[in-house]
């Protein structure tokens, strides 16, 4: 009888440890996604400043600003699921890079101290965003591995833990762009 009670206690402890491990890994994914959000917020705050600086020089600034504003609003809307936010961020990145590429046509803007500072800040934010995406993908990989390997996969399905989506880029972004293609 004591042996059976001992086995039940050991199984219960293992189940609790596995369950808590899933919770910890899921929270790590949420935390890593929040890190992406922090960097995107910094970028979202920086982009309007960049656009307003560039605005005096660009011919189609209104269209670009409207697109950035629409994407920004959609991304930060309450209830937007993380997978949709990732897709929106994918759409925003080329627009921002397009602004920077178009500056080549305006030498007086390129020489502007304010623009150079904004451009440097944008580069730093992009690097930090890239690091946050890598951290998110690492957390997702660890979580997904735990939901797929035996025997924890049995408990994952029993407790409703499902695989999560990693951050990935569109196939068009996998190709190295040529500068001549970026400048209108």
C-alpha cells in the first residue's frame, strides 16, 4: 500500500513539474513578445519624427505617412493577436526602409543634423528589434519543443498547451535588396 501511495505521489509531482514548466515557457514567450512590442513602440514613436523631418523634402510624404499611421494604429489596437501584429510589423518595415532610401534624392536633408540623429536612432532601434525577435523565436522554440517531445507532449495535449508561431519574414525579404531598387 505504501508503495502505491509513493508511486501516486511521484507521478503527481512529475505532472506538477511538467505543468509548471509549460507555464514558465509560455510566460517566457509572452515576455519575449513584449520585448518586441517595446522596440516597436520605440520605432513607432521615432517614425513620425523621421517622417516630419523628411516631409518638407518628399514629394509623396502624405501617402507614406498615411500608410505608416494606418499600420501603426492597426498594430497597437487592443485585441490584435500576436500573429497579426507580427504580420503588420512585416508590412511596416519596408515602408520605413523606403523613407530612408528616398532620402538619397535630397542632399540637404542627408546633411541635416536632426535627420542624421533620427537615422542613427532608427538604426539602433532596428538592431534592438532584431535582437528582440531572436529572443522571441528562441523562447517559442523552447516552448514548442517542450510541447512536442515525449513524454511532455502527452501532458501538453492533456492540458491544452499548443505550439506557438515563430516570427518569420516574408519570402520577398529573404532576397538581398539592391540599392537601385529601393530608390524611386
